[in-house]
C-alpha cells in the first residue's frame, strides 16, 4: 500500500493534522505534508479547518 492509500485510509477515521496522520500511518511528517498537498490538488482531501485534513463528503 502506498503512502496516498495509507493517508486516505487514516482520514476515513476522522479529520487529523499532518503530524497525527504521520504517527497513525508510520510515515515522516514532511512526506505526509507533501502527499497531502498532492491529494488536496487532486480533490481527494479537503481542509475543513486550518491545519486539519479530511475526506470530502
């Protein structure tokens, strides 16, 4: 499973900060932040409030 899939799976639980996602999936926070930026550009992730990420409804 790639990092995008791991992050999307983690966000299916609840909205989280990048650091929380990194701990949950066992990846580096910087890598998670970069992947979140890519996922957000693709429309697969939203930021419901500052520094939090979740899945679109």
